[in-house]
């Protein structure tokens, strides 16, 4: 079967693109590992327009239900991971990890991003043994314990908020000289007597025996190496775009982000569009991802009309 559009990703960008593609009566295939994107781990999303409060899980269910409402035009392959997108004459062949291949006349990249890792000794060894990447999932496991959170952006701040009801003590370790997250959240965590903010700190190693016992770090002002006793470490240092399937096919920036024309979501390859956290858009937000995906879907529709 030749699809009009294949959409890669099931987060806000992928789902918005699927809904708009379906409304334009385009035969669409959406391929995703799961619905929801990165926000599925958020316990309380307060900036999704139209919802004062909603969990990432509930928002993911709404995305999924909306896509399935257009099942006459949108086919879904889940759970499935795309490994390559290859141009074929005027079309594209999309191959998945299971070995399946699908062909389409256009592609919308909405594969989002994944969490960065520290890359320090002990991180892999103690993954699941005190090292965690999802505070919403794992915060309750650290009740009454001392926990370190690495990263002073929004991801790190949200992890601290998730941990405050559970952990006895939370150390927030930030490499720079200031926290980079939302000022409202910064003020919120500063009010908690359980939180200690540590700036100009470079995490060197995660310590432990069978489980995490602490963090080795360097004070970047004095270059002195120190140890912090902790029974858990949450790594919250941002994300990396899931660009591998289009490496060499479309232009990427130095961070691996797909370079787009923000007016239409077009890439350097005609017929391939992109939206959301996989792109070089500087603002990584659910609302922006969805809006940009709508533009990409409409631009793809215009592209297909010209081809006809």
C-alpha cells in the first residue's frame, strides 16, 4: 500500500499531525513506540491549553483517543520504532525495527527526543538500583531517603517537586551558576526545607556497592572533589533528538536537531516535514509541538496537491 503520509511519533506533534492529515482525507500511517511523548512522565501538566491540570498519562490517553477517532483514515502501528527513512524516486520507504517497510508520498517527522545521560562511572551500573530518569514513576520509591537531582533546568526542577512529598532530603546539583528553569518553580522549591540547591557542581561519579550510596562531584569554583551521601540519583539534564532514522537524509544542526523552515515545517528534503522536539525550534513545549505539527500537516497537504 502507498500511503499519502507516514507520521513518525505519537506525542503532541505526531497526534496533531495525524488529526489534521485525516481531516484532509489523506491516507495516513502513524508509527510510534507509545502515545504521549516525553510528557507522559509528568504528574501535573499546568500549561496545556484548555486544561488547568492534567497528568501526562491522561494527556497521552486523550491524544490516543483523538487519533483513533479518525481510524478510517489513520492506521496506527504501535509499539514500533522507525529505524530508517529512505528516499525512493518521488516517495519514501520507512523501515521499522521489526523489519517491516512502508511507502509513502510524504513523511512528517515527529519522533521527539529522549533523555540525556551523564556518561559518568556508575550511571549504567546502578541504573534501576538508585539511578533513575523518571521522577513521576520512581519518586515514591525514595520515601525517607536522601536523593540527588542532577540538572537545574525545568526537568530537574520538576523532579525536585515530585520528590518533595517523599524524600527526606533533596540535593539539586547544577553545573552552572544559576538555575535555568521556570522562575515560578524555582521559587516553589526554594520554599521547601527539604531542598538544598548546589550551584557550580560537576557530577563526576555515582557511587555505590549493590545500590547507590552517593555522588562524587567537583566544586567548579575551588576544583575540590567532594562526596555527597545519597540513596538515589535522578538524572535530569535535558534530551537528545531522535534523529538517527534521517541522518544523511535531511539537514541536521550540530545538536542533531532537524533543521526546518518554521513557517511550514519543511526540511532540506522535499516531501519530508518535521515538528516538535526533533526540530531546531528553540522552544520545546507541548503546545508549540502541536501547533507546528498542524502547520507541517497543512504544508504536506499542499505539497501533495501540487504533486497530483
